[in-house]
């Protein structure tokens, strides 16, 4: 089984509130179907979650009641995004079902208590693909907090023995500079903890759950001696399909864990 994260930067336009990249998502779903691989999909919230979450400091936890309307709106928005992605997956011939983290998980000081493992496994065993996503989750210490797609990926990687983990973004991988502003930026084909500490690359967009550095740290934590974790560009047609099929693609591969 392969675990896939469809990043908010590729499924939405993070610069514009609630802007869904339907054509890209439809193609990515078709590539998953064409691969014939058994997968679990997690997706980011993108502009359906980050805009309001940042504006109202939702990841800081409950501060005052003025945040509550924003919590409700973000939960509504990310579920609508999830519904649109579920539709594209089902239209591609992949029977999929929504699993909203805010409805079934708790957090404690921003750490997920993922007790739905058996539910997820039951869905997969029946031929249904659970689709999880970044969400606002109740937090025992903070009142509520943002549960990011990357956090969910990490917890799932602890529960299941995935053969490969793929992060789909809107860039080719990790660079030594912002490739969107610097055409001469160098792509790192492989990253370990030493490489990452020397780069400390920042995200090119506002993100309440961490930039590229935190994403790569998360990826490194998911690696093992027999499991690779790769970051690919989902805006390039066919690249996800090639990665799923084990072909060589332009990407950054995380190796070696964080020890």
C-alpha cells in the first residue's frame, strides 16, 4: 500500500480563498487509478483552511469566543474541499469515503490521538479508500488546534507498513533557494537530516502548519531502512503515475530518518 499526500499548494490556489484546482485534481485522481495501486489519500486544506486559520490564529488554540465563527467556517470549508476531491476520486473509479479528523480524532497540545486506525483498516479491507485532510480538531490542552495533513501522514505511517510515501506539491522538490523566484536554484535529489539542517528552506506561501523545512522533517521521520518518502511536482502531468509505478522521476527523496 502507498500513502499519498495531495498538498494544498497543488489542489488549491493558496493565494485566493477557496480556489479549487479541479482540473489538476481530476488528473491526479486518474493517475492514481491508472497505476492500479492500493493507496490511502490525505490532502491539505490549502486556501480552504489556511486563510481563515491564519487570520484568526486558530493554531494558537482557544483564546476567546470571537474565534468560534472562524472555527465553524474553516470546518465547513475543508469539508467542502474534501467533498470535491471525493467526487473526483469516485469519478475516476476509485470508491472513496470521507474521514474528517475533526469528527473522529482528538489532540493534546497539537499531538494527534489517532484512535481510528481500525476504522481506517476496515474501510480499506472492504475496498473503500478513506480520505483524510487538514482540519480543526478539539485539543484537550488548547481547546482546539489545527491538525495538518502532514501530522496525519506521520501518524498513519506509524500504524501501517506503507511501501512508499509520496508528497505531491507544486514544486519539483527541495531546493537551495526559492525556485519560483530563482531559476538557478539547485534541486536536492536526496535529503538527510544533515542536508536539511544546512538548508533551512522557508515556504514560498503563508502556511499556519509549517513551511518546507517542517515538511521535510516530517518526511524524514516517516522514512525507514526499507521505505522511502518522496516529494514530487503534481502540476506536471504523469509524474505521480510514474512515481506510483516506481519509475525514476524528478523529485527529492528523504532518507535516513532524523537520528
